[in-house]
């Protein structure tokens, strides 16, 4: 644990005693806990009937932009599953609107940006001065924080997670115009425009740091930065084109006094470089055994992961064995947060999700 992290523990203790009563926050800071904390990526989503019931009456963006509904969806999922942290219901792409980029979610297709950013002029036109328009997320966090203010029956306070995208992953949606397989346009700009690419990274860092600050002020205990598609990059490209801006974003969010979780998928070869962002916690996917991933990011950092979300479709004995395996890989060392390696997918049996949480609580005790 670095001195900087220890300083933050001290700050949190004086500034917000509730956060330190949270085993989730303590684990993020690498401190000992009574048992391994657990929450799940996409814990509020289409696999859950309660979410689908809300979704029948509201679009995804309506839910995100209406604090009462976003808070309700967040709270319902956390309570139904009995997890140790609630991630605010929002979406990675929300900051596009105040930056001047129109987008929508099309059924079956995911997000679509109608006029993708392809030129230096378009990058120059992106706005960074309207972050205030994202305050609806902070209003939803305030509601979630008020709901979970009191400690639970076991004396532990639920952790509240705010989040934002990482510069590379958000740039990829801006430039490709949606999800992508080969990231051709993104890499073209990255390799060939020494003006546009750094300017885009800088603008994203500025907007995302402001957005994270609103969330922390509203009560988020931890910020998770999603670099879901960083795994598309080789190590040299990640280090040259992506690491500097990401490190700056992490530094600015940590300056708000909260730990940062930095998450990506298919990142086995990138893990040592991702640790150089300085994030307190690094997300691991299931392609790397947890102990090996932890070694790659260094023992001074915490890790989060790393059950394959598709094991949730498997039979009970296999699922249980895999949960035990993840915990055995962590070996009870301080600084492990149990999670999936990526989000719960639609169609996942809810009872299996609940079982996994129960098993972690049972098998993850540290006496
Ligand atoms: O419970 C939670 O995890 C919080 C909710 C959450 C959503 N999006 C709501 C959502 C979170 C954390 C996100 C982050 C997000 N958004 C990411 C990073 C997470 C990851 O999976 O790596 C990304 C890449 C996005 C962008 C995005 N939003 C895509 C690609 C899609 C389409 C995916 C699909 O399967 O169709 C979305 C839509 C979206 N965001 C849904 C939810 C619950 C599903 C669509 C819906 O309800 O209509």
C-alpha cells in the first residue's frame, strides 16, 4: 500500500466514518475485512424481472435521467441480491450529450452515435463546459446514499459506487459511432492524427473528472472507471496512446478523496501497464487465474473479479466449484473484491446470481 493510499484512508476516516464501516471500501484500500465483499457488474439489468418491469414503461435513457427511477432500480437490485455495494444505474455514454454528440440506444443494436467524430475539426468542436447538465446522476446518488445511510443488520454499511467510462473506451464509441469489432477508425485517428487524438483524450479527461466530482460530492464512496474495450490494444499502443490520459484521470479522481477501480476486459497482457495508472483496484476478467492477475498488477494493489459470467448458466456443482476456486486463488489476502469478470448477460437465471452472492458470504469469511 503506497503512502498516498494510506493518506486517503486517514482522510476517509475523518471525513466519512460511514465509508470506513464498509467492508467494500476497506477492501478497495487493501485493508483487512471480516469477509470478502461481493457485488456484480450489471447487477441491475435485463436478466432481472424487477428491472424489466420498470423498462416496460421507460426507455433506458429515461431511467438514467430520472433520479427517482435510477435510484429505485439501483436500490432494488442491491437489496434483491444482498450484495455489499450498489452501483448507480447510469450509462457510459451519458457525457456525450453535454459534449454535443447526439446518440440513442437502438433495440438489438446497442448505442448509436449518428455523426461519429472522425476529424480534428469535430474533436475541436466537442464541448467541455456543460458538465453541469449531468447532475441528474448526482441527484440519483444522493437518493441511494440516503436510503443506505444506516448500517445493515451485520453492522456493515453498503458501499456506493459511482462510475464513468475511460478515455479510450469512450473515444471508441465516439469515433466508431457504436460498438465495434476491429476499432479501425479509432486506431486510424490514434496512429495518424497527432493533434486530434491527444486533444480528444484531454477533453474526455476534463469532462469525466468533473462528472466523477459531482458523483463523489453526492455520496459515491468509490469511482469505477470502465475501460471495457482496452483489451483491443497491444501493450505498446496502450502505453503510448492511452496510459497517459488514463493515469491523469485516475489521479484527478483520487484527488477527490475516494479509491478508484479501473476495469477492462481481455486485458491479461495489459495488466502491469493498467496498474501504472495508479488505480487502487484493478478489475480482472476470467481469462487470467486471479492469483496470476494479482501478481501482474502487484501486491500493493487490490483486485476485483473474476468469475466468468457465463458460468451462471451452468449446473450448481460447477458454479459452486468456480466460486470456491476464485476465493481460493485470492487465499484470503486483504484487497480482494469478489465480482464477475464482465457483466451479467440477459437470460441469466436470477436464482444462480443470488446463490453466488450467498456462497461468497459463506465461503469468504476470514477469521
Ligand atoms: O447495474 C449496473 O451495472 C449499472 C448499470 C450500467 C449500465 N451501463 C446500464 C445499461 C452500467 C455500469 C453501464 C456501463 C456501460 N455502458 C458499459 C461498461 C460496462 C461493460 O459492460 O463493460 C458500456 C460498454 C456501456 C455502453 C452500453 N450501454 C452498451 C454497449 C449497451 C448495449 C448492451 C446490450 O447488451 O444491448 C448499453 C445499454 C445498457 N446500459 C443496458 C443497461 C442495463 C441494457 C439495455 C437496456 O436496458 O435497454
